[in-house]
C-alpha cells in the first residue's frame, strides 16, 4: 500500500483551505505567520464542527 489515498485526501483538504482563506499568509514575521496559520486552523475546525450532525440515541 502506497498511502496515495491518504495523500490525496490531505491535498484536497489543503486546496479547500487555500480557496477559503487565500493562498498565502499576509503577515511578514515568521512567528506572526505561525499565529495566523493557527488562527485559520481554529476557524476551519469550528466550521467543520458546525457541519457535523449531532447523534442522539433514541431509547
């Protein structure tokens, strides 16, 4: 197994992030770029959680 499927999924995810938030970071300092990337990841995680349906067990 080459892991191509997992790589393809990761590449698709990065493509979507770049389309949503732009292809580059706007800040110049490295530490500020890291903080900007982390902020984008936090926003993306919140968007993902908002789209996941809640499972409710029916007795």
